[in-house]
């Protein structure tokens, strides 16, 4: 017959093994979550940099466009002033 002490020892051992197994699964999941988090941070940083560069490019293009629009107006003002003289 099994004595109550042996049964309790077996139960304690099984519980301990199960707890160890669960701990290892939790550690693996935590590691995977950390890796995904790092990857997402890297991708978000890359996207942020690309958006910043895009904004700078758009701003530069708009400034060039404004300068181009100002030049014909300035030339036309100069021509009008010469004709009036």
C-alpha cells in the first residue's frame, strides 16, 4: 500500500515539475514578447525617420516652388518698370 507520505511526496514533486514547466513557458513567452517589442520599436523609429525626411523634402519643394513663382513676378515687374521709363 501507498502510505500518505509517499502520495504527498509524489504530488509535491508533480506540482513542482508542473510549476517549473509553467515558469519555462512564461520565460519563453516573455522573451518572444521582448523580441517583438524591440522589432516594433525599431520599425516605428525607421518609419518616424522616413516621415521626417518626407516632410523635409515636401517643405523644400514648396520653398523652391515659391521662389520660382516669385521670380517671374519680379521679372515682369522689372519689364513693366523699364517700359514705363
